[in-house]
C-alpha cells in the first residue's frame, strides 16, 4: 500500500466520521495526518512496520493503531462499518445533487435506503415527503436535481492540489491519463476527467466503478461513465480505441470553446498527430482555454526556477528551521532560498521585530556556512499597514536581501483606499515583490478590491515584481492576472510561501499558474542567478 492510497483511506475515514458527527478534532486530525502522509518521500507502510510512524507530525497513538490495521489487514474495520452504515454512495450522490451530507444520511435512515439507485427509486415513488424535515419544497428540489442529474455541476470547484491527487490517483489505477481542468492546471477544477486507451472498454469501466474513490455512478454509456466521490465531486472516465486516444485526449483536455474551434478533430493515436493533421502547432494544455491555433511561446518550465523567494520558518508560523528549509531547497536543485517570516502586525501568528531579525540573521549566516555555495537570503514578508506604511523601519528593511510586502489584515477596504495603501507600500525602495496581490482564498474569500491596472503602473515605475503565490487555496496572481501583468510589462515571481519542507513542493502549482498567464522564463525573476536577485 503506497502513501497516496493510505492517505485516501484516512481521508475517507475523516469524511465518514464527519457524517457520523464525530468530534471535529478527531476528523481534523485524520485529515492532517492524511496530508502529511501524502507529502512524505518515504513509504509510510515501512515506518508502520518498524514502529517509527509516531515520529510523523500529527500521528498519535489513535492514528498509529488505524495505520497499523490498514497496513497489516488492508482495511480499517471502523471505516468498513461506517461505509455500511452511512451509505457513502448515497451521500456522494446527494452532495452531487446539492443535498447536504446530513440530509442525505437522514433520508437514508428514514427510508432505509442503502444505495444511490434506491434514492432514485424512492424519489420517483414520491416517498421523500414522508421523511420528517423534508418539505414539499425540498422534495421538489431533489426531484428537479435528479431530473437533470446528467448535467449537474458541483457548486464549487475542487482545489487544484486535491484535484490533481484525485484524478492522478484514478488515472494511475486505471492506466490512463489525467485530462480535463486538472491538465490545464485550473485553480479550481470542475471538469475532472481521465482518458484511457482500450479496445474493449468494459473491463476498465468495471474497474472504475470498483475504485475506492468512486462511490456512485451518475452516468454510464458504452465508452464513458461519470462517477462521484463521497464529497459529491463528479469524475468522468472516457475510454477510446488506441487509434483514437489522441483525439479523446484533446477533446477531454481543452475548455469547450477551445475544442469547438478545432472541431472536427481527426482520429489519431496521440495528440501530436491530431495537431499535425490539423496543421496547427501543438499547444501546451495550460493555454487551451480560449480558441488559439498559433505558435505558442516557450513557456517557463519548472526546471527554469533557480530559487524560491518566499517561505516561512519556526521564527513565525513555519514548521521547519532555517537550516532545514535551506537544505531542502538545495536538494531541489535551487541556488537560493529567501526566508520571509512575518512581521508583528500580521496578528494571528508570531511576527519578527527588528531585534528578532538581527538574531535570525545570525542563524542564516550559520546555515550559509554549512550549505554554501547555496545561499539562504535574509528576507521578510512585511505587513502593509492600513495606511500604506510598512510594519518595519526603513533602515531595517534596507538591510535585508529580499523584501516581500503583503496585505493581511483589513482586506475589506474599498477599492480606492486599498489601491492607495498598496501603491504607498510599493514606493518603498526596499520592497521587491508584492505577495498574493489579490488576497483571495479560492471558494472561501473574494478578492480584495484592488485596482490591478494602477498597481501594475506603480510596480513598473518602481521595479517591483508581483508574486504568483503557489499555496493551493491562493494561486494569486491567477493565470488571467499574470497575463495582464505581463502585458503591462511587469515581472512576476513564482513562489511557494512554504511553511514546511513539503510546502516547497508547491512550486509546480505556481509555475503552472504563470504558464496559464503565458509567462516565459524571461518574465520570471527567480529564473535568474543569485547575482541578479542580490543586485536588483
Ligand atoms: Zn502572506
Ligand atoms: Zn507568507
């Protein structure tokens, strides 16, 4: 059993415990352990066998016992029992149709339903109104949702990192390839798809239904099916005869408008052959949003990145020391890493004062003595106060090697004030980069009211770069805004804002987001050697 499989089972257990209204601390603990395990380079099964799994962050005796059971027997008895009792397929279908998980469980219990099909039958037979708490209005909503089940869409998308795991795991299990929004690296994925080559589609469709990630089918045809996860996320499986695999991939990858503009697509075994037959240059998936058939630019690649310019350590809210972060960045093949811990105004977590910064500089110097020629840079993520001043004195900032400026508190400001606030900060000669410029949290918090056009003008005048923050719920600037920034002549920085060694792995998400904004290596500051960063 590999790490992603173990993590999936812990996640499933957390989802079902949530439905069973277990202690929220318990469910959160399972989710956190799942996240840790997913990011681990070493096989967790091995750690369980050698009794060392408790060394992992967030793994206590309770979770260790579950992991031992899972590794030794291949399943977790409590999970199997919850799956029997709570009918996850019904919950998955319910969520997909827009019903809350509790409501689905309530329906299942009241009507003695076990499966998604039984829910459909009960609804058709008019039994839903017999359930306490289901009024005529809710019944009508459910019936309507069931009627348009086939083209129902989830209400909010799945974050890119989770979608990559989900679709990647299913593609791997079926020997297929990830497609849909994931392959275009959309920040919030709605169309999740896997494409498989198969002369005979039946065995693959049968395996798809049996996957632990898929709890119910909402559509099934000869060559394709749509399944849902326990979270109600729909996943499309497309099978294509091997001689038409490329055609199916192009169709399942591009946004509808992009694909429509290329139709009719010729049959071909791989994508290159499809594009060749069309007489159109091959197009990177990240650019397949709007119709485009020209020569794509040479987009920035992950291997172009020479260093990470935004990360945290135990000095603020990070979980790893300066030296460990530096070592991990060096192991990634980077030349440099800027430590950018918070300043006091951030509030919720510890922030560094001028005195802390002096002491941290000693620790950085010691790390550099060990890690040379790799360089750890003395940086800061300095809060922009509500009036546009920075949270540290100018002479302290001037002494640092890399200064990020960030809006954290007071994000509800009207546009004029917010734009003025950011503009003011960018005028400070020490500021090199504006962090997560729009301040969004995908599906959770709207963007700050910030006039980006004005920010681009000032950034260009002051030689300040804009960040493409790689935290999965941020991805800020978005691809669309990266494109606007580049058109305005502004440079970008691809950063992870890592709070742990594993967090450094989000560089791929940042680079992909930059690619969605048509960025080339020349547009990205941290594709340059250390001298260019220090000389800037
Ligand atoms: Zn920040
Ligand atoms: Zn940060």
